[in-house]
């Protein structure tokens, strides 16, 4: 098993991928690599990979998504922080004949339920002009 990261300064990995489904595997791989450096278990790494895939897929499926997804993985001494940012502009979505804002449309899906189940902390900010910022945290067991 890898030695856990012991740096006082967090290690940061940033990845910018096209907002297309064929690039989600690269985001999953990047997140898994950083999680492995923190000595997460295989099961925890699989959870992180699935959460990242769900987050990226939710961004791609929304019709207002931007051209790119920015993935930021921060390895801290006690946790992994992952930020998925989409710079697209968001309006309103229509579901079942009624209008919903983007927050409501995004969190209504199964993907966010899964992300909340797999990760220890999940928060998001949706801004009509600045895009979506989703922050996910996975803590190391026993810390």
C-alpha cells in the first residue's frame, strides 16, 4: 500500500477536460490517482471515482453546460477535496410542465443522491453567469 501523503502543503491536481462524455474516464482516473496517494481503500477509491463520474455527467447532460469541466483534486492530510466546476451559463429547466431553477433540476436527479451517499461532504453553488461549482470531500477513516 502507498505511503499516505504527509506534506504540510496540500498537493493539488487540476485537470481541464472537454465537456463531453468521452472525457469523463480521464476525470475518474485523475481523482483515483490522487485518492490512492492518500491511501484510501480500494472501495473508497471506487466511491470517489463514481462520485466524480456522476458529477461530470450531470454537468454534461445539462443543456447549458460550458465547453470545459475543471476538476480540482486537493490531497490534504486528513481528506480529499474534489471540486468540479462548469463555466456554462444556466437558465431555467422545464420538468413535468413546470419551471425549476437549475439548483432544483440538478439536485432532483439520482446522480446527486449517489454523490451524497458516496462522499462525506457535498456542497454546490450554481450561478446563472458563472456556472456550477460542486465541492465533494472524502475523509480518511480514523482522522
